């Protein structure tokens, strides 16, 4: 497994805390931060790497 994906997945899990329902959103936020260098703001609609997001989400779900 790619160490970057594992690292981003762990970060997303940590960010979502006890609310695993938030996992999709936090994975998106973490990938956004990785790609753009900052967490998204409320109206930030810049694109992210969809493939990376799906990989991070999948690994995060496996890690839970």
C-alpha cells in the first residue's frame, strides 16, 4: 500500500474523530489540503484528484 495514501487516510480518520459518518468529507478535505496546500474554505470549489480521494477513502474505511 502506498505510504502517502496510508498517511492521508490516517489523517482523515483522526480529523473525523468519533464521527465516522464524516469520513467522506474529511477524506475530501485532506486530499484538498494535500493538493492545494491548505484546507478548503466554505466556498472553495477547486478540483481535487478524484482517484487519490477514492483511494484514501477506501483505505480509511479499511483502517476503521
